């Protein structure tokens, strides 16, 4: 994979950078600026070389239409604060506003183009349509740098097709992500423990299948727990359950046993009368994992499970975690996620290599105010890191080879 150092002298060059600024918003307020901060090393490195830095990114899912609530204006403002400069936002992605903004740049300047997903061509399934669009983006620049790890698992105009039209390389963030994730998948230090949470088994089928040949220990939490418990013959009440995945999960349990992989499931569960929304009261109760009441819903792992998971994680040399253990947005159901995050911090302090696999896990550790340097690596790409762990070829990376 080509990296920044392969691009040579960038003084005065117009460098088009695909970043991942898909940050969570509350109105116009950014609630987690982790992805913006993650892009800073590449932006600073390019500015130090005297490059003209042209940033493009997406925000939300506008589906090819201009949605004012999904403008990148809050991102441009926050990035400007972090860099200590003004970062102008062009009113379009490749049109007159973008062209004028780029034409007026001096060496070291930074401009941001408006949300690439305001253009239907960005995510078109028609490769010819994307290629034509990519040429319009490429016309703005001399060089392309791919630094949005969160989108490298998709072949889209601004991260895949544009690489065919310009000298291209990975930015520092993408390089860092690939190095970290490779450390967990290519000859990792063992024991290798993978902690999977989140809502659905179906979201992580490929990861589980791949890891059943690689990991020493697989810890299951979150909503996917209940499909595993049901596959073992347990009652799961009104908990999230994917009936259509039961046979597959039974196969996973058998494969883990056959391959000598330790499959760790919760031993106790925090239940509630229903999902904590609207008029549903929040009355958490801890029950045995084998004895979930028929009228209750599992929403977090219990304290015994938290201790069990902690001990298994700390007894590891490499740990990858993707997905929360419960409905962590509600304080009463956040303790399992907090316990796993703390376990990774403790494992890191003991010398293990630990990865927080992006998405909700990354948001959780930041919102719970864990120190970022308490983990070896916090990924910026939930879906991308999962597909990397699956062993899939990621188009946004393969195009840089």
C-alpha cells in the first residue's frame, strides 16, 4: 500500500484528501469529535510540506440530495478550532464554489468541500457514473490521499474511483489503522481474545466465521447474546432474538468446541420490563443467564459476567473489541460496556495490544471519559474494521496497492 512518503515533494501541490468526518450531531453540535481529531496528523503533515489541502467527506445519509441539516459546516468550524485557522467550506463538492475555493488557496491552506453524499453519483452502483463524477473531483487536485478509514470498505466515487485519476496514497490514519488491525490478524501475540457485542449476530456473521479459525477466545455480549443463549436451549424472554440465525449459531458453538476455542457467554443478565423508551419504566433486575423471565428483556450483562469478561480479557496478549455489551446510552444498562472498556485499559497496562473496533464501542469509551491512550488503538471505522477482521478485500485499500 502506497503511503504519504511515496508521493514525493508536495510543496505547492493541491492534495485532495478523503477524510471520515461522519460525526454524531445533536442539532448542529458535534457530540464526539474523535474522527476529526484522528484526521489531524495527516492534515498537519501535508500543511507542513506546503501542500494545499482540499478535504472531502460525508455526513449522514442524505441519499444524493442536499439536506441542509447534514452540511459539513459544523465540522469545518470544529476543524478550524483544532488547527487554529479558518477552514472555509465550499457550498458544493466539485462545482463553481469548490473550484473558486481551490483557485484561491495559498500553500498550507485548508478548504473543505460540501458533503460528497449530496451528489447521487458518489454512491452510484454504476461504475461509469462514479468514474465520471470522480474525474470532476480529480480536476480540483494534483494528488489524492485516502484517509477516511471508515469508508474504505465501500467502492465509492470519493475514495475509490478518484484514485484512478490521480497519484494516490494512504494517509497517516489509514496507514495506522491497517498496521494496528494487521497486528491483531497476522500472527498476533496470544492468547488472542475477541469481544463482540452490538445488537445482531447477523451483523457479525463473517467476523465470527473468520475468527473461529484464528482467535483463542471469543467473548459474546450485547443483543447478540440472546441468540446464543437460545441456541443453548435457554429462555430469553422478550430479548432481541434472531430466530433465523439459530442454526448458524448452534454451528458456531460446535465449531468453537471442535477447534478448542473458548466461547465465553454471559452468566447473568440485567433485565427490564421492556426497552427503556417512552413510558417503559426503568427497573433493572439481575437474573441468571439461564433463567430470564418470559416477560423480561435483557439489556446488559450482569456483574458476574462483567467480572468474568474482565478476567478473560486481562488474561490476554491481544484483544479486539467491537460492539457494546448493552444499551449503554441508558446509565442503568451501561455497566457491562464500562466493565469491558476498563478491562481493555487494564490489559493494555499489563502489556497487551488492545483495539477498540470503532463505531459504538469508540463512542462509548469517549462518552464514558476513558483516556484514549488507555487503549493501544481506537479504530475510526466500525464497518471497515469488522470487514478487515473478516479477512475481506477492502476496495478503498486495494486501490492504493
